[in-house]
């Protein structure tokens, strides 16, 4: 970061320190880009709440986590389970498809991992990465055009300049709201249930999708 006319400037500001925002910040910082990472929540915002939300992390995402040196920690958590097969079928018809890691010479096709464990590893690593300033419990109150970029005003009253502002702050994005970015919404007229289930039979390292 650097000072310009009493304002701090970063190459990139990322608003939202979830998995996507934190990963982007780490990748950018490795290339020498200065990054300010903001989130209105405290650092332990996931807090291991039950039921724990999980993500399927494929090999491409694993490679990214490896390159930013967080994969070893993520893989060590008890919430990390590898899968070697994927089976998908249509419960209304007869269509089905399956994939196997052995068919492409891989040990596995990916891992199922708790989101809060991924965030925990990322936040721990970000503290020691040069070029990144992480500020939690911090919010953007205003966004205005500036020469060669944008100017933002933070909750603590400071003004920060940047060439690029990234909104990685979820469905109720403050960046989208403050920039009055148009959006369209429609209902799928579907109801979804998110739950953790306990199975009687071994899943045999297979991810099933219906």
C-alpha cells in the first residue's frame, strides 16, 4: 500500500473474506499485488456451527490451495474426506453417469471439506503473507469513482483508493448495493433442504448426486 493525497492506496480491495475472497487475495498477493481484504464479520465468523456446511473441492481447487500453501493444513482436518468416484442419476428417468479416479490415473477426484475449516486455514495463512492487509469487523460505507479506479470510505472514516474493487461479499453484496449495480431476480419455485445425514452403509469414497 502507499499514501496518495492523505489516502491509502492498494492495487486491489477485496470485500468479503469467505473462501472465494480469501483465496483471491492470497493468489493476487503472491504475484506482488498489494491487497486490502475486508469483512464485516470477526475472524472466527464460521465458528464451527452445526450442521456444518461443506464443499466439494476438485483437483483444480486443490492445486490452487497447494500453490498458496494452505492445502496441507486443510487436508489435515477431520472434516476432510476424499472421494474416488462420482455417481449421478436422474430419479425421474433412467439416465446415469459415473466417473472414477482410476480411469484417469488419479488417486482421487476431490475432497469433501467443511467450509469453516477451509476459511480457518486461509485466514491463518493470510496473516503471514506479505502484501495483504486483512481487516475484519470493517465495512465499506461509500464507493465513489476516482482517477484510475475507485475511492471507498470505511466504517472508521478512512478513505482508501484502489484500481480494482472486488465484491466477494455474498448474495446481499454491499459492493453491489453501494454501486447501484442492476440485478434481476426470479423464483425457481423450488424448496431445498440442507442437512447432515448419518448413513448405515459405507459410502465407499463415492460422491452421489441425484
